[in-house]
C-alpha cells in the first residue's frame, strides 16, 4: 500500500514538546513528552544523521549500507538554545530543532541561508498488520527546487513532480516510468538557489519518495517499517554531495581489472563450446576488439549453479584456457535459486547446514526459477556468505573463470503474483532476525557481496570482477551492474542514457545497459547508435535474449560492422582516460559520468537536460536517439569545446545543431584538456604499450588533467606501485606550456608521449624541453609530424 502523507491521514502521530536534552560527544538526544527521541549525530561538518524512535529506545544500530571506512570528524561543534529552539553549529551547517515539535531547519553556516526544513517533519502511523510503524518525513519545497538520484529509475533525470518506490523487482521488458524495477537506492540530491544537498534514507523496507506530486510545496519520504533514519549531506556543489554520499556508503574496494573496461559480448545463450569458439574467433577475424565472452544459464547441467553441462562443454578448463590464449576472459552467470535435488551436492550441503531461507512457520522458502523448484540461501547470514564464497573454488581457481554475473537476485521468483518471496520469509540479517519485508532490498546486495568474497579469494592475486542486477545503497563497494532486461527500441536507448547518468549521481558509477536491447531485435541503425552510447558507459556489454535473432556486431550488414568497429576501437583508445577516471572514483568517489546539472549547476538550463553528459571530466557526449537522424540539436554547457571530429571550437551555454551521420555522433572535448590514448588493441594487454598519445586541446588559460597507470590487474597499486601523472596546461596568445608532476613507484611500459596538439593558434618557432631549446628541425616526430617526447619530461614550452 502507498501511505498518504497528509496531516489529515487517520492515525498519523507526531512528536510532542521536547522535555529533555543530553549530549554524548558527537551525538545529541532530544526526548519529547510522548517518548519520541531524536538522535542527532554529527558525522562530519557537512553530514548529519537524524534518527527517531517512538518508544524511547532505539533498535540495534546496524546497516548494510554504511561502510566502516566512512570519513568522520568535524572541525567545529557547538550547541546553544533560546526559548524556541536548540541550535547546533558546525563549520558547514547550522541546525535548528524546534522545542515545540522537533521540526528541523538546516542552514548554510557561512551565509546563513536556509537549505532544507521540515514541513510536518517526522510523523508515523502504527501498523496493526505487521507491528511497528510506517515512518514518515515531510520537507518543504524551496523555490525552483529540483531533485535527482534514486538509482535506476527509467524516468526523466529531474524527479520533481513524481513519486517512486524502492522495492527491488524483476522487471522484464520494463518501459519508461515503470516503477519499481531492479534496484533500491534511497538517496536523492536536492538543488535550489545554487546549493545542493543530499538525503540518504537508510531504511531497507519498501520505501516511497514523493517529490512535490501530492502537494506542490512538499517533498516526503516514508517506509513501511523500521526507523526514520536519514543522513543529511551538504555540498553545496552537487558533485561534492555525491562524493560524500559515496564516501559514506563506500567507494569500490579496488580498481577493476583493466580488461573489465573493454568491450564484452553476451547472449542468452552461447552454447555449445563450438558456438562460443565461433563467436570469439569471428571477433578476431573481423578485427573488432573484445575482452570478454559470457556464459548464460545454459552452460549448467539442468540450470544447477556451479555445474557444467558435459555434453555442451565437455572440458571447460581446456576451453577457458583456449579462450584466454585468444585474448578472451570468460564470465559465467550464477543465480541464487538452488534446485531441490538430493543428488546435487550444493543443495545437499546447504540443506544439511540449514542455510536456506524459511517461512515464518518453519517450512523452507520454495519457489520456481530456471531449474524448477528451488530453495534459496539466506545471504544475510555470515556463515552462508562464507559458504557461498567457498563454492567458487572450482569455477574460479580450477577452471579459470575470470568474472561472475549475478542475476535473478532481487530475488526473482516465477509464477507468483508478487514476483518474489512472500513477506513472512525469515532472515538472519547478520544477527538481527527479521522478515523479508526488511531484508528484500538487500538480498541481491548480500549475494553479490558473497560472490565478490569468493572471487577475491580464489582469483587472487588478480582483482575480482562481479556484476549484479539487484542492488541497495553500498553495493558499489563490491560489484558493477547493468540496467536489466531492456527492449530493442529507441525509447530504451533514451532510457539507457538516463539510467547510467542517474546511477552515477546515486553513487554507483560502474554501470551499463544491454547494448542493442535484451528483448526483441534491433535494426542495424538502432544497434549502431546504441554502440555509440555504450562505449561511453563504464560497463560496456552487448547482451540479448537470442529469441529474436543474432546481435553480434557483424549480424546486420558490413556498414554497421565498420561503424561498430570504429567506435569500439575508440573505446580501446580511451581506456587510459577511463582508467584514470576510475582511479578518481576509487580514491575520491568522483562519478564517472556527470549529467550536465552536476557539471554546471549554476546554469538553470542544465536542470532539465537528459541527453548530454560528461564522460570522465573532459569529454561531452550526446547520443543520437531517433531514427534517420543526420544530426541533432544539443546543449553545449558553458565553456569552450572542441568538436572531436573536426576540431571546430564552439562556445557553450546554448543549444547548437551538430552534424552526425550514422558513422558519427556529437562528441566534444573541453578546451585545455589533455586526453591520453592507447593504440588500438584487440584486447587489453594484447601487446606492450610503448607509446601513449596525448591529445592536447589548446586553451588560453589554465587546465589540469591526469593520467593513471599500473599493472592493469592485481593489488600492487595499493602499495604505491602505480604511476599518476598530473599535467598542468597554460596557454597564452603565442605560448603553450605543459608541466608534468609524477607520483608513484610503477615504471610504465610506455617510454614516450606522442603530442597531438589541437587548436594551436600560432606556428611553433621555438620548443623548450625541460629548459633546453630544441630547434624545430631537430624535434623527434612521427610520420605525421607529431612531436615525440620522453614520458618523464617536466616541462614543455612551445613558443610562437
């Protein structure tokens, strides 16, 4: 049921006047006459946690979302009070708490402007069906306020005027505005008067968010159980809000292996072995780069997880080795449903150890999935996660599978009205026993966590690569994700673009869509345009159901194949740029994709743009999203941008027509950017990289760029064996200066940089390399006249 948040709703209860106040280091307790307690914790100067109980006592403080590595501490903290309110002040925020009704107001500590305030504030409704409360919070909408986030919602980026729920749901062939779908990420960013803040409602029950739909001046969120427990995160920059939320819920535990950022090919299903070999060899024959091939459920014996169909795959270890010799990593699917079969060792062991979920009155939770009738492990129990991770030994350590893909883990159950477990199923919840009402949204997350632990252990010293379909806040610590079972339509191309942007602004950047659409069959034009978008998504995979035809790059016509090759090659050239962006995600929580509103929140035009986005921090991308287009109008954000294809310099802050025939797409580079490029390879580390091209885009002014590199796998980078190069570009009317600062102990394989300078407004007459003048006639250049310099230069000075 959806609970109305209006004051007149029967049964709504509110905090009464505050009677008592106490402080415990960084935590404040405010107790009302009716036993409502507000616990306010200062997490950081810019992050406050608000937690309420209606009984005078709090539940055990446990969260799957919050990482133990989250930053804490503050520079300033004081509390004061007057007749009407308590006043808590940090160096970033001022919080007012009304003595009359506990309502909260939050102000910028610098300029004293109001950022966010309660409308009715905390209120609740008793749940007679389940016990406990439906907990609610309502906030006043500020003038021209916009809202963003909430994970994979297939809707407009700006959430204002809409209502959503969080309940991870198997949503085959979902459409625009379908809600809910696969993920539950109860975090959003509000933006008004050029100030951004975030609210993370850490409650795993089915939750709802109303962004000024029910009442135009009110935004509210509520859940069907648990506590009112939310974090307020202040920017005021939108990117800062997302970085702080990502710090709170966890940055990825490590960099992905570089091959995971290559092009991947998948289908339901590639079998038998001869078909897998035929597909992979075709990539090599056609010179289309590809790093990974996927095995869907048909590789198993009767869809039993951790088994092999010996008829289709008689010797999987040999096959995986031969694929690896041809440059392909093999990724295998694993689902949560374990077939009820007493001859099946995985089932028997889990049954003997009592690891399966049970109904309230004791029977095991039984549901139909691909193998037929199944039981389901309780991944919220630590012993079960440990057991599950151990099951990967043969698959990973012995056979050599390099990645695992977790599907159906919402959890999905077939042939039942609600598509999942009944509410009464019981879970351990890491020693906090509960029903499925509480554990549902974290089930997929905990399965992915256990899978990640298995790969980390058995693939060591290589890094794990896991993909999950379902997720809750914090899942980005363990895994990548994709947007589920989409459809081969132009509308879904738009949806894929929006979902990837929204996931990035929801703290989960390592995301992609099923390129070309999972259901139905794309025409060659749609497939081509989707490839063009997909190569700019962090996870880049073609995947289809196979029911409607083939969907490999050569499945359409030669022209399509040639354009696909061109863009996949571009992906491989840009791998060092993307890898550097991943470094900043892992180190700082910086999103890999940035919607225009995150790039320039001061420009009101960006608040309602959906198509354009920034890839990394220097490349502007705008996909073509309708058939028969020879270009499109797009919005160029403020600044100066080079057309990637023509080097034309355009002024931003306005819409512009951009030509884009089928073999092109609107693509721009920020002036002053230095974009590193690898030579094209058929797979990552196919050959040693001896030279890296730096595409240098002249700017009159200053700009900073980076290049990160390491061994492309393993953990040596965590011990300082990495190379981080920071380039500072300074351009003047007749000078260009490039300075380099180096960090890290890793010795890169490449020895030189090839400088490809775009837009230089003068003819170079003098070049100084590290303060030594080199006559232009003596410069080392390639066949195209591009300057080649030692990778360890400190300064290049080009004078006209």
